[in-house]
C-alpha cells in the first residue's frame, strides 16, 4: 500500500502527503504517512486512540516543529513553511479540542480568523448554517455547550475563503442529533466544493459523509478503503479499529 | 472655613490631587506591564528605565532639537517604543523557548545598563523640563488651587488608559491580541503573524512607559533614577491588581494612588508603606490579585 501510494500521480491531488514523519521532542510519532486527497473529496483518517491522526493534521498544518517528508498542497510544498503561511495558502484547521477562546465573545470567535481569499461564506451564510449561534453571539465563547462550541469552531473557518478543511474529530462527545447536524453540514460543504480531511473515531459517521477512508496505525497509513466498498470490508475495518 | 475630621480641605484635596497624579503614573505603567505580561508572559523589569528614557528623550528633543512638549508627547513614545521593538527582536524573542525567568533576568539587566548609561551621560542631579506655556498656572476652584499641568496629567492618563482598554477589549485588533494571549499556536494556524504581534505589543507597552515619562518630565526632575524609584511601587500595584488584567491595572493604579494620598492626610507616617501593606493583605487573601485570573 505504501509503495502504491507513493507512485500515485500527485498532480491531480489537492493534497498529497508522502512519507510524512513527525516527532514530539525525541519521540518519533509519525513513521511515514502517505495519502492523497482529490479536489472536492471528503477523506477520513480512521484509527485507534494514539494512532497519530491528530499528529498528522498538525504536521500538515505546520504545527509540529520537527517534521519531515513531503506535503504538497495544490502543487506547493508545505513541509518547511510556518503555520501562518500554510493557513494563508488556503488550508483551514479545526482542532480536536475546538480551541474556542474564552476571552472572546461568540461573535469575536466567529470573526477572528482573517479572510485569506475571496469566496468564503459570509457571516450571514454561516449563521444561517448554524442558527444556534445567532442567538448566542454576545455570550462568552466558552459558555456555549460542547455542541455549540464545535459548531462555532467549524463556522469560523468557513468564512476565511479556505476551501480545504482539516477537521479533527468534530463529532467527539456530542449527542446524536448534533452529530447528524454536523453530518448535514459536511454534506452541504462538499456540495459547495470544499475539500475535507476528517479525523474520526465514529465509524458510522465517517461512512455517512466520506468518499474514502485511510486507516492509520502506529504512525503509518496501513490501508485505504473507498466508501463504496465499505460493506465488503467491514470485518477488516473492525479488526483495524478494534470496535 | 469648613473642616473635615479636623483636616483643612486644602490639605485633603491637595493630597487627593497628588494621589490622583501618582495614580495616573501607576495606572499607565502597570497597564504597560499588564499588556506585555499578557502576551509575552514576561515581567518587563526594564519598564522603569523605559519610563525614564521617555523623560530623557523628551528633554533631549526640547534641548537639542527644539521639539516642544506637544510634539514630544507623540514622537517620544514612537522613538522609545521603537527601541523596545529592537530589544524584543534582538534579545527577548530569543528567550521564549526558555523559562520565563530568563526574560525577567534579561529585562532586569537591561534596566541596569540603561540606567547606568544615562547616569554616566547626564549625572544624577536631574535636568529641568518646563511646563508648556499653555498649561502653566492654575485654576482656583474655590476649595483648592488646581495647577493646570497636573489636571492635564490626570486627563491625559485617563484618556490613554481607557483608549488602550477600549482598543484591547472592544476592537478586532484587540480580539487578535486577547486570542493570541490565550492560544498563540491556534491564532498562528489561522494565518495571523503572531511573532510580529508580540514584537509590536512589546513596543506598545514600552511606548506607554515612555508616554508616562514625557508626562512626568515637567513635574519631576528628569533624572536617571526616576524610573527605578517609581517602578518598585508599580510592581506592588501590579501584584495587587493581578498580572495580565487590563482594567485591573488601570483601576488599581488610580485607586492606590488615591489611597496613598489619603494616607498622607490621615496617617502620614504610613504613607510610604501603605501600598506595600495593601499588597501583603491582598496576597494573603487573593494571591492572584484583585482582578487576576487564576490559571
Ligand atoms: N504533545 C505531545 N507530546 C508527546 N507525545 C504526544 C503529544 N501529543 C501526542 N503524543 C503522542 O503521539 C501519539 C499519537 O497521538 P495523536 O494525538 O496523534 O493520536 P490520535 O490518533 O489523534 O488519537 P486520538 O484518537 O486519541 O485523538 C500518541 O502516542 C500520543 O501519546
Ligand atoms: Mg486525536
């Protein structure tokens, strides 16, 4: 699988990750991550706790100081760029811990990420997509419920004009109705031409929104399963994920 | 003539005014410290020296270049703020990956060097800086005589303090600053240049100190130790208000100035230690300070 991925033509990919390695201090966490994301695709990274999914997103985003390999975004190499430059190229990141600022109101949180290119959603579009937020605009950001904070974390990066989203476990710890709402949102975004890399533990959610799934284990991508073949691969997936 | 608790009103209001003036400086200086501490996480020990630089650069501007007071109020904070920017870029920024103690030691060392240089160059006797003609004289309020320049100092400090508060708490730029104070990594991941923001914030904090220095020049004689004497009290003010709180720094600064002034009226023997006694009491009951956020 690793070799096959390496040989893939990267010119048609929105994002091509090759032999991505990452370290936290001395501990070597990513041992060669390979995957591709085509424009307009929703791709998931699945894997057990501690497999390296978050680390992969953070390494792509330039948030891990010690990293190596190749990360090509729309043909540009990102591996040596600082996070702010990567963001300015059109990648938006929604962290696992959501990162809502307590010193900012909901509205300020929403308006914080600067617009980096035209074509993003307007403030009004975003508030139509997440009506709960509209009534809470003047609240302190961290006074929102977990679900509302997750919506805010997604909502604020949709304004920036970045069309490539890295979403780290947006459904983690949320009630089923909210998970459904986020699922509908992702479908809408895909229709609007967003490209999404989604880290998920919730396998059913992943299957409901994604085109393809990459399985991460111990800092490597060990398999790729198209969503259309998911039924025939259930046994394998359960073994990978230990569910 | 009416009297209050046996205190003649001239003395009471006179000391209140003096307290307000001192409070104006406490507020400006502790505000700068709070802004710097919030984002950089260092206690800027060279703040007093930078305040002194403000007064000296105003004096140099007037004496050597003929730049009047009003020009100095604008130019001096820019000039001294720029030296802050250079210091942050060349030195402080190299220490962010180390313990915060290193930043404190560096700025403390810088303060000693700056003060030493000015002592060598100008001696310690102090240089005069006259009150601008528009503000000389005073106004008789009936119950007291109000020197115009001192009234101006209080007004100017209030305007700058609350302008800064407004900019930080109520504007988009301020939202960037508050967000970067809380989670610089994520703010960087949104495409904002956080290192530049840190540099400019330090420069701004230093500029506030320099602005206070210009305000002080006509009141106190311009001398190399003026900052070192004042900054000790300001650190106590900051401890009482709580590190990193903008409004806390302003309110505590003015409040303690007034308390100190009142102590001079009612119990003069205690006036020089009043603030430190309050500090000890606050530390006992609210270690994070009156307005401090406990982490
Ligand atoms: N800041 C850190 N310092 C040191 N080690 C870390 C750090 N963050 C994560 N790790 C380690 O790196 C490995 C991968 O972590 P990562 O967060 O990428 O996993 P994950 O796949 O996102 O897991 P989860 O599903 O639990 O979120 C784990 O072994 C973890 O202990
Ligand atoms: Mg994770």
